[in-house]
C-alpha cells in the first residue's frame, strides 16, 4: 500500500455514485407508486396526488432499503397496509408486494437499457486499486451484484454489502451505519481511517453515525445544502472535483485531524 496515503479503505455507495442507476430506480418507484395511488383513488375515493421526485422520492425513499422506502412513503401519505412478507406476489397489497412490484420495473429497465458508470468514479476506483487501498461497495439495493456485473466492476471490490447481504446478516438500513461498518469490517480496516462516498442524505447520515474519517456527499440531485446539513465533510457534484487519489488524501487529512 502507498505509505504516503493517510486512509486505508474507501466504501462506495453504488446507485448515483458508481453507476448511473439512481434515476432508473427513481423512475421505477414513480411508475409503481403512481399506479398504486390511482388504484386507491378508484377503490377508496382517495384523491390522486402523484409521486414526485423532490417531494417524495428524495425525502422518503432515496438510499433506503426497498421495503423501508415503501413504508416510509406510505406513512407520509397516511396509508396503512400490512407489511407482508418478502416472498409476497407483486400483485399483493402489502409493503413487500409493492416493493417487489417496483423491483420488476427496475429490472425491466436494466435489461432493456443496461447500466453506465460515472467515468470519474471508475477512474478513482482504478487509481485506488493500484495504490493498494481496500475497496468496498455498500448499497441498500438487492440488485447490486447484477448491476456491478453488467459494468464489469464486481470483482474490483474487496467487500460487498448490499440488500441481499443485509437481509442475511439482519443489518439495519441507512441512516444507520451498519452496511458501511460491515463492509469496513470485512476488509479489516478501522472506520476512522476509512472514507464513505454517498449521494443520498440517508447514506451521508450513516457515514457520520459510523464515525468514518471522511464522508463525501455527491450532489447529483442539486442537493448540496441537504447533504451538508446531513453532516457530509465535503460535498461535490462529481468526484472529478476531488482531484484523484492525491486530492482525496489531502481532503482526508484536512477533515480527520
């Protein structure tokens, strides 16, 4: 490992940080919820109010485990339905059923359009790998593995903690730090010598709660203010602003004093 570097590991979120799939998720959530809300309008005479990106997706769903996102949004609308079971049919009116319905929509888009990576993130990952820095990916998504396979990055990471692993280990979702700390534990590095890179408010909150040496917020959603308020040490619109591994080291030293 490069002895000039002050940090030992970097844990990346996936959607919106490594891959351009955050908007794919957002579109799948909107499709599912709008269809469900229109159905409720017909069956319960509830006025249809569309699911919006700014008003609903970002505050209630973004970055959270799938079923937690469903429950959070429904609670915001005063809708009370059974939680159900993860094995529920997508047509079942439960939190899990709705979550499974959203997942079908996401996978259809992934199958048809594939996935892209952010060039600056891919370049930084490559630089970090060559320098011997341990790399982890921590995502709420149960689609993490297939997405990373699509963009040929699965084998780059020394640890992967996603929605599937979280369920197996019974981890708490963001804003709790479990997925980040578990990824860090897997690569046998201390939190204070590690970096979290996130684009969601709940993810930044998780990095801060985990007492990581540096938590970087990437403002893909014109949400610089929200990420700073969540506790991010530094907020950028793209990782190219960091200045590669040397820039990252400089920022880490500045904030981990």
